[in-house]
């Protein structure tokens, strides 16, 4: 089920998320520590109830990848990792833990940059990020790390399937998020690595702007924008792995977060 993202006077709806007068971003608190095998969909529904929230049509739930990975069992204890010669050599170059580098290489199709403190990798998902998304934070301390979910889009679909009956039939969007750095900018922002139920992009290309000029390059990564807004209530130390974004409207359901991955042939950084 989809709605109309068109604006008055527009000849056709714009594929993607429509501008709206206001949006609410609500923290879903009270979600316990997630362990491998937990039914994350049921746990989040219980958290919504505990926070006094009910799902409505047009809601978007943003879920940090960390709890998705934990529920999937995408967790590695470095104590059991034997680094390869390649990992040992690369670790000496970046001043890192060879065991961690070995795990990173297992999630990587290509190492794009190797500098002290970080590996910039193209992951098995096609994402470009630091350390292939392998992360020690908010895992439990010690030598435990999490990986990215094996298929973030599929994880978003599964969660949406679990929550859709509780949303009045939808539309309902789900975004699995992670924090990425960006070229030429300090610090990081939440981005969408898995999307279900709404388009990841809002595409204005080929449409006239307010002066009649036909836009040739105007496409917005609206799933990333939603994920970034959600991080404002999630934080990094507040134990809020889920946010509810309310007030949006969109046209279509899109093709998942893969829409946001740039073709390497057009990627100046990877060339």
C-alpha cells in the first residue's frame, strides 16, 4: 500500500518521500539488551507498548544495525580468531589488532584505503565504510565485535512483516541504520543500510524546479535523512536502539538501500 507524495500543482507524484509541514522523532525506550536468537520484532513491539506508543499508518521505524546484528548472531569473539599473514601485515601498517583486521577482511571485497587507525573498505554488501562496519562499541566490552547484518534489506523486510499488522495495515517503513563517516566532512551521521516499505531515494531528475528549469542531478537520499534525524534521539550512550519517525508521506516502496549505493564506475573516490 502506498500513498501520494505529489504536491498541489504537480503534474505527477514525485517518486520518494514528500516534504511535509512537520515530523516527530520519538525515542523507543526500555528495550533490553539483545542476545543472539532473540525475536527482535517482538522485543521492539514490547518496547513500543512500554513507551506508550502504538504504530500508525505512515510511521517509519529506524533500528540501529547493532541490535539486528546481535539478534542474528553476527558477533565474533576475537579470542578465537587466528589472523592470516595478510591480516598481520595489514595490521602492522594501520597499527591495529591483527585479529580485528582478519575479521574486517572477512567482511570486505576490497580495501580502498589503509591508514593508521582505520581501513576504508568496500563490504560484501557493496557499502563503503570504515573497518567494513566491524565495531567494538556497545557490544559488551572485551574482545567481542559485531558485524553488519548479512542482508540489511532482508532484515528490514522481516521486521516490517512483523510490525505491519500492528500499524493499521500501513503504509509502514523500516530503516536499518549505521553511523558512517563522509568524504571531506568531519564526524559521522546515521545512514540507511537496510530499507523496507518506502523509497530510499526521492528523485526530482527530469522534473521542473520552481522556475521551470528541468533538474538533471537533484536526487535526495531521504532514507539517510530519516536515519540521521533518528540518531538525534538514539544517541550513542543512551541505550535507545529504535526510533519512531512520524508525519512523513511517500510514493512507492522503492528497492531497498541498494538504491543508495553508487555505481563504482561513477564513483570518483573509488576510481
